[in-house]
C-alpha cells in the first residue's frame, strides 16, 4: 500500500516479493533470481533502502498502538502547526497532548509539551494576550521535573537489583546479600510516601519484591509483588503501558505459590497470565513471547515439584511445537530455563541419557554472566546422572571439572561441596551395601544443612532429599517427590 503511492519501477518491491516467497532468507537465491537485473550489482544498498521503507511503513502502522507513539505523533503535529504560524490550533494540540501525557505519567513528553506551551506564550505576548498564568506553568514544570528525577532514581535502583537477579537467580554470598540489604534499606525503598507517581510506586514495590526474592524470602516477596499488582490494577492506563512489568509481577507471584507448594493457586495464576494476551497492551510480540516462555517454564516447574514428571514430558512435546513460532526470539535466559527444566523432567522419569542430552547443551555454552544458578546446578545434576548411568570412571574427571568451575564463583553455602564429596564416595563404593551406607550418612548431612535457609536453594532446582530417599527405600524418584508433599 505504501509502495503504490510512488510511481515508476520499484526494485525494492521486487526484492521484497522475492524475500517474502522464501521460507528462510537465502541471498544467493535472490542474486540468482535477479542476475540479469542491473540493481543486483548494488544489492546491499537496495536492501538497506528496502529495510528503511519497511520500518517507515511499520511506524505508520503502529503509530497509534502505544501511548508513546501517539504522543510522538502529536508533538510532530505541534511542530508542523507552529512552523505554519497556526498558533491557536497548535495550542489546542499541545493542551490535549499534555493531558494525555499527564494521564499516562509520560513525564518526558509532558515536560516537552510544557516547553511548547512556554514557546506559545511568547507568541501570545506579542499579540497582547496575557491570560496564561506563567507562575502556574513554571510550578507545573518543576513538579514534572521532580517526578521525572524521582522515577529515574527508582529505575537506577531497579537496574542494580535486577543485575543480581539476572546474573545469579539468588544471592550467592555475603557480599551480594549486603548489596541487596543496602538496596532494601535505601531511603526511596524503605521510606513512606517516597514515590511521587504511580509508575514510581509500582517500581518501588517491585524492587522490594525482587530484594525479598533474591534472598528467597517468598512470603515477603508475595506481599510486595501483590502490592505492585494492586497499584497497576487500580490504574488501568499505567497498567496498559507497563505490560512487561505487570506480567513479570504475575510470574513472580506464581513463583511464590510454587515455592509454598500452593499448586492450586499456581495453576490459577497460569490461566490468568495466559488470558492477558487477549487484553489491549498485552498482545504485542515481545509480551506474547514472555508470556509463552515464562508460563510454560513455570508449568514444567509445577509438574516437577509435584512429582508429575510424566505430565512434563507430554508438555515438552507441546512446547517444542510452539517454540517454532518464536524461532530466534526467545531470550537466552528462557532457552536456558527450558533446557534445564527438560533435563530435570526426563531425569524424573528415569530417562537419564535423554536428560543428559539437554544438560550437555547448557554445559557446552560459554556464557559467563547470565543465570549462574542454572549453570552451577546443571553441573551438579550432571554428576548425579552419570552416577545413575554408572559411569564411575568418567565421574572422577567431571568431578574435578565441576570443582574448577564452581571455585570461580564466590559462594558461602556448603550444599554443593557436600554433594560432590558424596558423589565421589558413591562412585568409589565397592558394592550396593557400601553405597547404601553412604546414602544414609548423606541423608543425615543433608538434613543438618537444610536447617540453614540459604542451603535450601538447591531444592528449587533438584529435590536432593527425595533422590536420597528413593535410594534408601528403593523406590522411584517421582514417588518420593509425591510422598514428600503428602507428608
């Protein structure tokens, strides 16, 4: 439609049609198709021209899809009207746009529109019009600047806590716990009525929730994230424009329910989250992908925590079919979570080689900064799988490799060392009776360590207590996971 507005031969349209016919982009096929065309000699510049035109068309298509896009359009209209000296019309546009920016707390745009009002005020003075209250306009500008600074400061604090959460999943040592403690104790987080806007208030409670979650204090985390949700629910316009924060708030609430083994509520949250894609503001591609990846990862976690590993295996087939729709658009973190959850699911049904195939994808990755919790616990699960496969000779090698990897990161809990030490003993045990004795001692050590809140983190990734019980009672791992919930 955009192209039809232009006359003449359009090389870019030929390239567009050719690319659209391809299932996957193949530049050699494009060159072959247009080998007799002059423009193929400068294909890179033609592609760049096409790329810019596609973006231009998309800007037009999405010009009213978000409040930011609408405000940008309105400000552009203001610029045009002002340049045409249509000051009265310009003033009307500025007024409407400023009200919109205020309703949605878009402080950058609000500030810019006040600047336009001041500019229009100069033109009014030249016409002898002095009805506008300059002092009120200056006071409004100062208020907007204060709110903007306040919001910016909250966003900086959020970035700090998010770094810890994204890099490790939880606080791994006393130094990280001190950082989180300092954030939680910061005057804008700890103080009352420190947020100057709805957006700032929602971020404030979201930060509180993350601080509690990184310390694995899920009771407090639930309260803070629930307050974040209430703030956004009570302000539909801000909620619509804060879709990412809202859905991540919902997923954190779901995480809290999983941790407390409230699986009925967890399933309720899953249904509610997936229904969000039908609501305005929650149906964009980026939000849809987040809802898909997080909801299916957490559904796998729910099944696995309940010992329903067979359900997870069936769900994996469904996930793999859906993943094709989001090819190359899943984040690295989501891919890692899928791989680990798949590995744990197959471990749960005793398909150790299949489980190992997913772990190998994680272990071969060179990532050094993202979600070190997943990389670390993948290595521990790797040891347990090789023990189950009776690869005793190989275990000594990978135990050394695992120790080298874990020693790179500062951690002050003992569960990892205890597990590695006992896997080494088990691999060297001469018979089943010796192994049984090791498991009995291991069970006692585990129970002592689990009295420490920080040591319980392993249970979120691997139910080591149920695994040891399955060996002691000679039952299936899944059976012990289910028994644990009953007891």
